[in-house]
């Protein structure tokens, strides 16, 4: 759905519809699966109040990490250098003041039983390289919040993304797709979205129960 006057454009190999339609090899948008009557308000998120601490580095299972986050509130000025590693071991909230540019061996690893809420205050975030590895397997355990300044978000990770994106001011681009049957598992809210290549997007219906549905 789009708002009144909105449009949806799909390439020659794209398919939108129910499971039988998509897996049956049909192309285009199935009748009844697009409408332009959506009327929903998506408020721009703000960073929760509280004291935020700069995280310490550390070694976990023999791997050195630039930042190790347990339970609590943390901040980073920026993220990414080609070898930048972040490890989440508890229920963490991370406030990133500048841009995110994950490439090469950069990685955010969320351990089993951990959870990360990331608030992006910079204008641009690019998640490539090893990207975000959510070892919990639960999309509700990684939520990306784009604040008012966040206008660009791109995902080109080598591994499947498991999480939720809420960035109502951002243009969201998903590039190429990797070798996974499902390249994106979760949900996203953004100003616009563009999926390139053979990208597979799987909506995790459990998120509506966990975070509250907007219809």
C-alpha cells in the first residue's frame, strides 16, 4: 500500500502477491495486492533520555572487538573502518552520533540471548561487509531506529539480515542479495525502498505482536 496518489513500480522479473502467486512463477503485482489508500502516521523516533556511556573494547571467544556492549545505554561517534567489530552480549541501546559505514570485515554481532536497539543520529548508514549477525535468529532482537537526520540507509550484507528497520525519513536501498534463500528477515518502515538484484524480503509476522502493528 501507498498513500493517496502514490505509485508502485516493479521490474520485469518482480513478483508481488500471495505465496501461490510468487512461487508459481507469476510476474508483476497480483490483482488485489496493491492499493493507494493507506492513511497511517509514522512518528520520527527520538533517542531515549538517559546517560550513555562509551563502550570498552574486549576479546570474546578469541576475537578482538572494538566495542563490547552489555546491558545498558552506550554511544559511538561513528561506526566502521573495514575492521570494526561490535559485540552485543546483553540488552543494549546504542546511540550512533555520526555516520555508519560497515565494509570489509566490519561486523555487529548479537550473541544468543542478547538484544540491540540502535538509534542512528547521523545522516547516512551503509551496512555491507559482514553486516549485522543476529545470532538470536529473532528479528525483534535487532531494531534500527533512524532519527530525523537519518535520510539514507543501504544494506548490502554478505549474510542474511534478521531485524527490523524503522527509519521514516530515510531512503532505503537493498542491493544485490547474497547467497541466502532469504536475504532480509524482519520488517522495515522507510520514506522509500528500492530492492536491487535477486533480493528476497521475508516479513516476520511476529513483529506485529512484539512491537505493535500499525495496520
